[in-house]
C-alpha cells in the first residue's frame, strides 16, 4: 500500500476530490434511477450534493428522465465549477438551482424533500478536510447513528447527507469507491444500507471506467425504505458489466458480514466456499495461531542496517537478526543460512536494539556518532520516535515461530521462522495456540492453497496498486486446513517455492493436489469453483492501478 499522503504533497484538485464523472457512469446512474422510479408520479425533485462541473445535469438533459424532472438542487463547493453547473442547468428544460457551498455546512436542504438523489461524492480522506466540513461530517454521521473514524472518507457523510434528504420510497444512484465493500470506516454505512434501503444494487465496471481516479469505483443504488429498520439482512443484486456479457446475481447480505467482498462471488462460488469452510479439516486461523504486529521502529531505514554499517559504527553489540521483508524469505522456512545470505544480497539483515539491557551507546563514541547521524536526519522528531525516551530505544517484539506478510501481491505468505529472526511491522510474528502447539509445519505446509487464499481475498482489503493487506482481526478469519502429518510435505513445498519464486502459482497448485489427496470431500469440482472464485477476486484486485 502506498503511504498515506499528507496535505503538503497533495494537489489542490485531489484535496477537493475534483475528479468528475464520465458520461458512461452518469448514464448508468440515471438508467438505474429510471428503473427505480418507474412507478413514481411525475414530476421528480432531484438532489445532487456534489455537482462538480455539471456532469449529472448534462446527463439528465439528454436522458429520457428529463421529461419527468421538475427541478434539481445541486450543491458545489468550488465557485468556478458551480458556475459551470449553472450554465449546464440553464441549458435544460427543467428548473432548479445551484448552491455554491459545502453540503456539510450551510448548504444542506431539509430532510425528506426529494424524490431522487444522484452524484459522485468526492473521495477525500478526513485529514484533508476543513474544520467546518469535518464537524459537519460528524454531525451527519451522528444524526444517522454512525461513528466515523479518523481515516474515513468524505464520500461517506456526503452520501449519507443525500440519502437522508430523500422521502421514503425515494431512489438514489451514486458513484462510490470500491472500498465501500471492504473499508473499515465504510462498515457502518453498509449496516445503514441494510437497515434502510430496498432494491439495493451494486454495478461493477471494468478497470479504467473512471480514468481520473486511480481506484476502482462502483455504482451503488437503491430505494429508501425505513419500514424494516431493525432487519439483519437485505438482498443485494450485483451486476458485473463485462464487455458484451453482463452478469448479475443476488445475495442475501448479512449485517454481521465484516466485508461485502464475498458477495462479489456468484452464488455457486459462495456456496462452494461455505462447503469448504464447513469441512472439519478447515479452521479459522484464530483457532490455530495468534499473529501480532511486529516491531514498530518509526524509521526502518535507520534502525535496520547492513554489515557495512555495523562495522563502520561498531554496532554489533546492539544488532539482532532481522528479516527485512517477506520477499527475502524465498521458501517456506527461513533458516539461519537464509539469514546469512541476506548480507550478500545487499540486504539489511540487522535491527538495532538500544534497549536498557544493552550497553549505553551514548558512552561509546562510534555508536554515539550513529545516534547523532539519526538526529541530523531529524528522526528524533518523528512521531513514533519522539514519544520514546530516549528516541532511539525501540520496543522489540520478540520473534515467534511463524511469519506472515502484512501486505502482499498475488497472495499472503506464511513462513516458518526457524532462524528466530526479528521483523518490523511489515511482517507479523506468530505462535501456535495451545490446542495446536508444536504443529507449525502442518500449518505452513497447508497454508498456500486456493481455499485459504480465497478467504484472504475476502477478509482483507485492497489498496493502491492492487496490494492486499490483512490486519490481525482479518487474519483470524482466514480459513486454513490442519491435517496431522501434513507437515511432512513442508520440505518438498519449501524446495518448490524456492525454485519457482515468490507468488508462484506452482506452489498453490501443488498444495491443492496434496490437500485433495488427503481430504476426500475436497473434490475437483469443488476446488474448481473455488479456483474460479479466487481468480475473479484476484483479477479485480490486480486490475486496480491506484
């Protein structure tokens, strides 16, 4: 995942979420509104909370809905873009107004006034908002019974603002980021939709449909229905607009589902997944092992060093063996010999531990000069460093017997930590639970199979560049096989992984073959459905370029 950008490196356009809607997605929204509102008495009152340059107004003018529209109220915070929206409105046969201002403060119409809400709310992180907009967003969330986190996105309160302006039975269609399926901060919105929306639908489009935003988007639509506010499930129709061959399916969405990624699977694929996870040989990873965040240094490039830096500053007394990145573990077992090879590959195989049990580096000139070097780099002013006393004393998370990649490309990798190396927070450290104590080899040997990697796609979240990330709570929900004696295959699989290279499909295929031979109910047909399901989610993630 790309590092979250700070306000000083973000363009003005990005800071206001100024990426406007292509006609294809505008039409998709309006087509959906036409279907949802077919039984409405005309004329329609429409609300657009973030009008931009008027793309939806122009789209309405050219759509069959135009003859049913009474007026449109559009809000746009940027004065120049609001002027363009007014020009677009003047060229339509219907009335309305464009308000220059923020829909979160000062330009928020009364609830229940509108038949339709449409738009493309800006995708802006909370830390880039003005104090007034942040306060307004929190007010909207509070009025909706939701709590927004510090990494919430502006599209969430703007969407909620628009939906709560609708009359009961009013319809909506919005372009939103695909994080609506997986994001932690979007979970409360997903719950709200289940409890307050009927005819809920998500339209998926090929990557590149929204070129100005480097992330995947969906059209989310439905009809406001407050008659079942306490329901725990709701039907969700998914429409995938494949070139020349659109597909659709419907799932009953559970309010308790931590993400909606599983509902991107077809019913047959989801049924296959349920069959798999019901097998007695498969367990949630939380039952088998505990994985925790590793050492947080605040400056990995400084505290992880190579052999040359150790010699130059005489730092051997503070050096602990380190695995810098999961890619440096080419197999499924990371040994002391593997660690020794890191130095030859220009790696940084040592982590500096200036803990109280070690000699005081301030009293040793060479080591003290390395500390001064860090201060010249202003490292002592970084947040994670400055809250420590002294700033260079890093709390070390002791090594576990298991290593798991936090972020991954094709799939997460689980490695046996034979060398007992330290890791930074790019790799989780883990230990077996009491019930499975001593069975690390069984776990690692069976981990890289289609079913487990499918559940990782479902439980994790995707960031820029298609990177998959798993946090500890998500890791615990990943489904893994635990077969007594399966660890006997670890040596063979380790050799295969080293030969084929990281992210190799050969490792997954071979692990699948071994599991099918050991689990009679893991049939070729069942595995085929799981492979198709994983391939679909993996391809969608890999196609993301943001």
